[in-house]
């Protein structure tokens, strides 16, 4: 989700909506209304199916019984908002296909969540992602993470409802507040009553509508200009087909490294630790289904990116052959797509309505995910831990009230957005600012066992301060230079009426007319490096504070909240490389332990220098979850469930934490060092 800025101050369309000729026919309105009716029907079906037998788990987590395909499509739809549908083609139209290389970051951006974050979250049996922060640190860190997320989403969800409606009103004359109220009310009703299952299945339907709407534009547009081959040829002749730019400068707007690697951190902040996505992973019936859903998002993301880029190219070639109207020529960049679609499909009744349905499907899917995730974190992180236990009926009622409340708050924020004018740019940039520090907070806890609660809190605050410093500094710097304000991670979006320049969170970067110097140069850091920069700030500051305050000495460390990075990386190396690291076999040790206690056979992988993670030394029985371990012989590893009572509580040892294996022979102890590697110490007594 990014932001961008036009190279010149855009010209505003007239604020008099009467001068806008609506191309909407009765058929178009029918198609659009049909989208709303079907979305509401899907939600109400899941709401009234089994009414009276619903549980909180069903409402918030879909009973953890979802299969991978609907979860994957819901993951895709959650952040495929109307802003991206409008913004990406405009980016390609103006600046060429360099942005297309963002697809390179999708591989690592989805592979890492699938193999790092999902296993940790799923095995902890979480409901809220921020519950992890309490298990790893304490309640204070959990509350800080939750409040930060709520602040981020509340600011964002009103604008993501209001801004596309305002754009649609400017181009088609579609009534502004009618569309805002209709979308807000429909989304609130099916989200509050149907819960997560309703949200996921409506996301599936809305994703299909988005695909169809964009595909229609590509097919009709390319047919009118002579086919996709001609589109590519004309775009090449005009320099729109970009090559690979290998400039490593992080202040350059778009390079291969910025898109392919800086974009990984942006993807991790969205698909790794964001509650809206984590909640969908955890609703899967198995961990394998959750991982497969993350895999399935990859080709879908690539397809969506390709379709958006093709729309931009088709739009460019179309306007090489057909003249723009005066109103189109003066339109803001992110209105180009709407003008193009209305111009392209004006003689095909129903198709303009289909594209508007596609546009608002993006809004519905994003807003419903926000409502549901906000209700979940409020219930699980701010109410349950601090108030007396609720009965099932009370908890269900409270969850629905929270969802309704956030729906009304969204409508209120939409009204506030209409009154904010240029200040709205700063409000929208907050969404991009907050993602990086939250990613850093989770990485600090998951990869650095020495990090403690004070380090986590101070690190998060430092990351937020750094993010707001650069973000607000960029806005102020651009204002001072006379440019249109352009906060990080947002794109310039000019609209009529009292909203002079609305910036919307999209996947578009910013450009400037001249190369900045001094502190302004620091503010010009490419938006795709924002998540990396801010998350690194959290980790560095958090580690420094943790070491200064004694690390985890005197505190309990839950080993299930740590991801064993070193053993996992070593297991990926070829056998020849492992031998160079002097890896030794533990088959004899395993045999000794198995003979000493046959009911609990231990399978230990080859790891260097007697280092092995806790997860590979837990007994194999029904109280443990099993998965393939990193050993090349597919040695299983075992992770205790929350209810498992066989794992001994850690006890204090000077400088370390000891985790004895119950009931393992006393000659063997597992000692936890700062790298969370467990050293198997043989202490045979004579």
C-alpha cells in the first residue's frame, strides 16, 4: 500500500456536479445494486444459518474450519482496495511499467509469512495477533500493539470509504453520500451479523467481481485499439516499457532493488503481522491449509498486478488514438481510470455498472476486513483480559455491538474526511507509517530472545517517532517548496468541492521535480523502504534497551514464541556445506535417550556444535503437534500445544534459563542461551 505524488499540481475538475454528464443507465444501476444485494445476502445467510447456536469462535474465527481457497481469495481482497484499482493503472499510464517489477517482491513477501509467522501464530492457537505480544513480552506490550493497530485502521477505514465515492461522484455524477451510506450500512450489517465467515465468503464473491470488471476493461479496450500486440508495440515506441534499473540508491523512486527487496518489507507488514490477514490464517482448519492459502495468494497477486498494468497500457494507447475531452485533460491522475472506463464502455449498457461494482467490491472487502479485525482485537485484547468472564451469549452480543460500533465510526470518519481538506493527506499517510513499526515489534520478539518488554515498548515508540518524523517532514518540506503535499505511501488524488487534494493509500510512489538536498533529501526516501527503515529502527533500539536493562534475566521466556532462525537456515544448506560447519550426528545420543525412556523416543537432527532448538527435543505423543523438521532425513519436530502439561516450567539458572525434559534422564539438561539454541550437556557422574 503505497503512496505517490504527481509531478505537477493537478488541475481540479469543476466542483459543480451538474456539469458532469453521468453515463450511468438503468442497466448500470441494476448491476451495481445487484452487487450490494448479493453481498448482503451472503452475509445474512451465514448470520441466520444456525442462529441461536453461534459461538464467539464462529463469529470471530469462523470456527477455524475454513479451507485454503476462500481464505486465499479473502487475503487478496483485504488490501486490494478501490484505491489500488484506480491508482496502479494511472501509475503505468504516467510513468511506464517499472512498477511492474513490484511483483518480484511477492515471492519472499509471501514465502516468509508462510514459513515463519504462520507456524508460530498457528501453534500458539491465537485469536488476536497481539496476543502473541503478551506471550512473548507482557500485557503492556500487547496493549501498545493493539492501540497502535486500532489507531491505524480507524484513521484509514473512513477515508477508504469516502475517497473512491468522491472520485466516482466527480466523474459520473453518482450521488456521493448515497454511495457512502449505502456501502457503509451494507458492510456493517453483514460483518456484524455474519462474522468472519460472512466476511470471507463475501470477499470471495467481491474478488471475482473485481477480476471480471478489470478483465472486461482489458478485453474491450484492447479490441478497440487493435489488440494487445498493438498495445505493446505502441507503448514500446513511446518508451512506456521499462527496463531493469539497477541503481541501488534508496532515494530513487523506483529501481529493481527498491521494488524487489524494499517491497518485501511492505508485504511483510501487510501479510505477515497485520491482524486482518493473521485472523484469516488462523481461521484455517489446519496449519497446512493456512500455509497453502498464503501460497495461493502469490499467483493471484501476480494476476492482479498484470491486469492493472495492462489497463494502464491500454488506456495510454487508447488516448493516442482518441482525443480526450477538456474535462478529462484537467482531471487528477487517479481519476484517469474512471474517465477512461466511462468513455470506453459508454455504448455498452451494464458494463460501466460492472466496473463501478468492481470498484466498490474493493472498498467493501477492505472495510469489512477492517470492521471484523477491529472488533476482534478490541474484544480479545482490551475487554476479555481486563473484565470478568462473559457468558457465550454476552460475548456474542458484545462482539456484534463492537462491529456495529466500528461501522458507525467508519461512517463518522467518512464525514470527518469530507471536512478535513488538505489535512486529510497526513491522516491517510498514517496507514503507511504504522505498518513498519508493528512489523519491527513482532520481528524483535520472534527473532531475538534477549529482547525484553522495556526494549519492545521503547523500540515501538522510536519506530513510530521515526515514521512520523519522515512522513510529516515530507509533507511540510513539499509544502514549503510549493509542491503539492505528498506524504509517504500515498498518491496524489485531486477531487472537487472542499477537498483540495486528497491523498489515498495506493501502491504508487512519489516523484519530485528536482533532486532535493539536505534534510529534504532524507525525506525523499523511497516509500518502499519505509517499512524496512522503521522496522529496523524498532529492532535496533529495542535490542539496545533490552541489553541495557538486563535482557531476559529474571523473566520467563516462552520458547514457543521464538522462531529458531539458525537451525532452519543451516538445514537448507547442502550436506557438503553442513560438513564444513562440522555438523555432528546425534544418533547415538538419541539411541541412549530412547533406551533410557522408551515411551518417549527422541529424533534429533544434525546440527553444528551440539546446538539444537527446543522444538526438536520434545517427546512424541498425542499432546504434541508434529511437523517435518529441518533434518534431511525428515526427522519430525514437536511443538507443545497450549494445553500440554508435559513441558516443565523454566527455572532460573544464573545467566541462562533451563528447560529440563520431563521425564528425561537427569544426566541431560537443555540450556537456553541468547540464541535460543539448546546445548545438550552430557554430565555423566562417575
